[in-house]
C-alpha cells in the first residue's frame, strides 16, 4: 500500500530534526551533565526543548494532527545545539575526552 506523501514528509521532517540534533549533541548526555558542569543548566534546557518537540510530534502523529513545530523552531533548536557543541567542545554529539 503506497504511503501518503504528507505522511512521508511528516516522518522525514522529524527525522532530519533528530539527526541534526544528534550531529551536535546527545540529549541523554545533556541530561547526565553534573550540576557542577559550567553548561549543565544550558544543556538541560536544550534537552528539554528537544524532548518537547519530539513529544509534540509523537502526540500529533498518533492523533492524525499536522506537524506542531514550525521550521523556525526546528532551526532555532538546531542552531542552539550547534552553538552548545561549539561552546562546550563536544564532537559528534559527545563530550570531548
């Protein structure tokens, strides 16, 4: 059975977002930063933004609703992930050794 082009686009869109986020940082590693880490609060906030987007996408997908997140929001979160990686020295989604 062919897949609806809108459904395909819906999945590709969130997939690009998740891949882009993980290229720069890892939400699990962000949540695991010790409170003493200088970027812990920033990392936790970034992980929370990622989690919120994925949860909203999952909810709307399960309920047949359109994408809840704008391209501008995706771009802003990805830009923050890239900036976090640059500022913290992370490479390929992981803390520098």
